[in-house]
């Protein structure tokens, strides 16, 4: 089945409650709580819902914001951007280009040498696969 056409009920059966609340309902995990926040191994980050490649460890940096931060998305990610006006703020929400899962937000306070963007991504919206020495 195409992940983009799954029903809400199917997502609830596939995902944990926390994964569902963040990725399908636009929630946010508490800062400094995510399993991937301090991840520093070499590897790739995938959408938890559809396993679509989003980022690599080379794109990750420590912004100190409490969520995994990336300065660039993978060239094949196709991440969608939407204006988010919740909570009295105007932000740019980012969603998986494959299944439309809520990932987090992108801000313009990232490293200038990479274009100045900071993707602030919920750990629970991603899975991580460590690279093997053979992958490099």
C-alpha cells in the first residue's frame, strides 16, 4: 500500500501513540527528550512512517535547541514546507515529501556556510540507520 494513502486508522495501528501524535497530528516532543537528539554515529535518518530518506549524519549539527538539528535536507528528501500559525507564532513546518508526516520546523538561524537554515526535527518522527564501513 502507498503510505500517502493510508487511513488514520491504519496509521494508529502501525505507529506508537507518541509517533502518531507527532507525525500525524502535528505534535511536538519535549525538548532534550528524543532518542536521536544526541545521536552522533555516522548514518542516515529516515521518516518513521514510510522509511523515506530525510537527512544524513553529515547534515546534523548541535544547535542546542533540544531537538535534532540539520543544516540541509537530503537531495532526495523532497521535504514539504507549510506555513504554521499555531500558538500565536508564524513558523515554517516541514513534512515528509513521501507520506506527509509532520517532522518539525525549519528556521533561518542555521550555519551560514550551509545556507543558514536549521531543520529542527522531532526524534520520534525519524528512525536512524548506522552506516556500515562498507557503505562508505
